[in-house]
C-alpha cells in the first residue's frame, strides 16, 4: 500500500501498485528527468523575480545585490542539472 497526496485537490489516497508500476516509478532515468524538471521550474520561478521594476530599482539605486543573489541561486540550481 502506498499513500498519495494530491496537492491540487488536497485528497490523500492509498492504493496498491503492480510490480511494473513500481518499477516505472523507481526507474532511475525517470527519477532524474523528474528531478531535472523540478530544478528547471525553480530556475524559471527565480528568473521571473527579476522584473523590469527590479531592474529599474537596481539601476537607480546602484545596488545589483538582489540580481546577484538571484543569479547565484540560479547557478547553484544549474550545477545540479
């Protein structure tokens, strides 16, 4: 029995998986693809925080620290791909 939680509906369920389903779930290639997709989504979310307003504020204030912090986080995530 494996418990699953659907984050969209908020419903938790349990069900039995076949041996084939478990093999597919635990397939190292699939796990790596899922992990990479998650990392890419995190990178996209970080990139979206650098808005035109943030760029304008950075240029006017002379401090690029926020942008550098985001770039450092993105670099750390890219190194995990």
